[in-house]
C-alpha cells in the first residue's frame, strides 16, 4: 500500500529516489519522504504531506546530498496523513527506516519501548521498528545482526529499508508479506517495492522471497539471506516491459492511455495461445492438461475489479466447459469454513499478484485439499505467480491508473482461454469452441472500433457530472460488467453508483428511480435481450433517464428519456469484454468533467498489500 525505494551508489541518490517515488505513487500518495546519509556521515531527512510533488518542492528548497538513501510514498494505515507520520521514521539521529505493511503487535512493543524511555513522535506502527532497531544496533554494534534480531520479534507484514549512520555504506532490506525487489546496477544497488520504480537505473532485478533479508553495500555488493539466516543466491531477472509504459505519452491521464492500449494488450494476451480452432492447453503450463482433465469444480478468488472478472468467468466456465464454479472475494474466503469438493481447482485473479487478501487466500487454500492452484496475473515474478502451481500471465503491461482498465479486459480474455481450454480437455462444445476462437482473433479489431466511439461517449458524460447517484443494469454475464461500470464511476468520479441484475429491479432499486437517477443498461444481442427490454420499460415508466449500450442489430428506439449508443455486433460469448469499454470511457469523461484526480482517486491505492 506504500512504496519504498532505496539506493546505494557512487553518486548523489536524491534524483534516483525522487524518480522512483514518482513511479511508485500509484501505491500511495498522501505523504512522502526521503532520508540520505550525507557526506559528513549524518542522516538528513525531508518529508511532506500530499503527493510526491510536494516533497519535490521541499527538496528544491533544501536539496539532499548523499550516496545512500531511502524514500517512501505513503498510504495511511496507522495515523492520519501528516508530516510527522510520513516515512522515513527515525530513532534518534542515526537510524532511519521505511516500511510498507502492518506490524500487528506494535502496541505491545510500543509500551515496552516507552517503558524504556523511547519517545515516539508519530502515530505509526513503523516507528516501533525504528526504535527496536536502534536499541538492537546499540547492543550489537552491527546493523545487519540488529535487523535480523528485530525481525524475529515482529508479527505482521512488512517490506523494510534501513539506513544507519554507523554503517554509511550499507543499506538493509527485508521482506515478509509485502513485495520488495533488489535492482542490480553497475557497481550500485537499489531496493524498491516494484521494479517500475527503478527502470530509470536498471532492468535487472532480484525478486526477494518471503523472509529474505538483503545487505546492499557501496560498490554494488548484494548479499541475500533466507528466513533461517542462510546465505542464498536468487536469480537475476531482466525486466520484460519497456520503460515507455511508465509515462503518459500524449495522453492526459494514464487511465485514458491504458484504455487505448486495450486492442494491443488483448492481442498480446492471445499471442501464441490459439491453435487453428482451439486454445493451446499448454499455455497454462506443461502440467495443465493432466490437471485440467481431473477438474470437477472451480473456486475463483479475487478482489476489486479482478473479482468482477471472476464473476464474469463463472458464466463462461459453466457454459463452455460445463464446470460448476464459485466466485468469492478473497477477504471473505480466507476467514470462512470452506468446504472443498474433491477435484476442485483453486483460481486466483490479480493484476498485481501482491494483493494481501488474495495472497493470504492462496496460502489458506493450501491446507484445504484443492487439486491445484492457478493464478491469472499481470506481474511476472509476483508472489502470487511464484506460489501457484499453474500460471497464465496477462500481458497488459504496467497499469498505473488506480482504476483498473486494461488489466480487467486482459483478465477476461485469459479467463475465456481458460474456459475454452477446460472445455477442450473435457470434450465439451467443440463446434462452439472454434467459433469463439475465431471471434477472439477478431477481438482486438472490435475493441478498436468501440474506442472510435469515444467522442459520442464523451457527449453522454455531460448528463452525469451533476448527478449524485447512478444505477447500472445488466443480465447474465453482463451483470458483473454492470458492477464493474458502477465501480469505475464511483472510484474516479465519486458518484454513488450501484449495479443490479436487471431482473432484480422491481425488488427494490426501482423505488429510487426518478429523473435525478440516470440508469445505464448494457444490452448486447443475447438470449436475455427481450427480458432486459421489459426491465427498461419499467425504468421509463418511472421517469428514469436511460442510457443504453446496445448491439447495432437490436431494435431499440431513441426518444425522450432514452439514449442509445450502438456497438458493433460481436459473438455473444465475447460481448462482456466489448461492453466494458464504453463504461470505462464514460466514467473517465465524467471524472474529467468533475475535475477529480483520475489516476489517483482519493483514499484508494493501486496495490493493496495490507489486509
Ligand atoms: C485495489 C485496486 C483495484 C484492484 C484491486 C485488486 O483495490 O484499486 O483496482 O482491482 O486492488 O487488485 P489486484 O492487483 O489483486 O487485481
């Protein structure tokens, strides 16, 4: 939920750290800070409330200089956003620490430290770590050993970066439950929560494992120790995505850029995974065929937008593979008494692969007797990918906008591949499979055609900017698409939005419908169309203003109180992917009209690595 970056190099690291923080801002942006060890061997720190730009201004007025430093951008968990709660936290004048995660036993540790005379200057859990480390280093006179001992007393999740004046050439990092990578430079070394933060200085990374502790030293030395303190070698991996992904290019916002990338990234997600008229099952790994042939049930677990992808996939897995499927949010699943029928496949969906609840659900699933765990994920090397038996990577590239767009449609694409692969192994619906595969090949082109409707969608957005509520309706696999539409609108425009399966309208939400409540309906040409049309009549009869996204072949008359935007006809199986696009664009334009912070909406973070 917060972003960490650290550097030890034979040059002033302020610029590297600042650039890293800007690239990590998607993880948190309510305050930021930086500390370096100055050429005189002293700790020098700057902190500022607000976005990284506020810290940048502060650094312009009072620059830092030093060859070793740590920095942090925060998303508050313990203590409100304020300068004194911003990281790095210090104990005295010699030790500074940055932290991502939550120390669950901080209260008892804090009272113990207060009893020994340590004075706390913040409300954070992190400050406990700073004082514990300072106490240990005083006792041990060795920074690395001190950190190792303190870690043993911490419960919870953390990624840490630690600097101490007594060892001005050593930077320590540790990871337990929160991501941390080491950037391998030429005679220099770096730490970060996400490789994205360091692409300006290196493309070579070591992904630390749970429990790892790392010592970086001036000159580029990198020593890693596992949870038992044993020195270990971890592979150096070359980062796959180009650096261009972290910049907005000619777009006003990352979100818009990412919406427009969808034809290309969907094509990438399909690349090399389709045979003539079916899906290549071994795209899911060499073990996939044997495992898939045994699957009798599926449980899908995810959070946020990824959960909506899972809900959509349920319709596909049941229809095209004939496999009973349940979908649940990870935060509920992990605390439930789960009954797992024999031969159930456990599937996690996650853009980041680091969402704390999803990761905990995967670990919890290991005790429950599942057939195996498949992760559909966008980040190679993420914890979820490393800990799953089978993986299918979406190739969306880095997604920076907090509101997820291209990650969602590539997840849907990957999930359709899963439904078809399972159908193939089980010999279900073979003729239909070939049709859907043909439609998948056309999908990027169809998505581009919908993007060409952008100015018409922008024109619709004026009807929403002054409204306080909105209702989204869909049926079948388009109900989760309506949910995703409502989520996008509330995330970035702060308009209260709800989604309902249209058939439920008369069981409650109809009471809310009047001319102040715009109603958005998703109406592809499928077997539920006639039923949906009756539901729309119910809205019109109550004076509700309707905005319908419909198939070009659907007979629906525009008129007073009903606006219809026509989408190109697509195979019914893939319509949920196509109908996502206008809802993304609509939310985007409403947010722009309202002047909200589109890429970094208030109170939200891109990657939720705390529970
Ligand atoms: C956060 C983000 C959402 C995202 C969710 C799950 O809430 O703001 O956009 O859908 O986390 O993230 P994941 O990386 O697991 O897909």
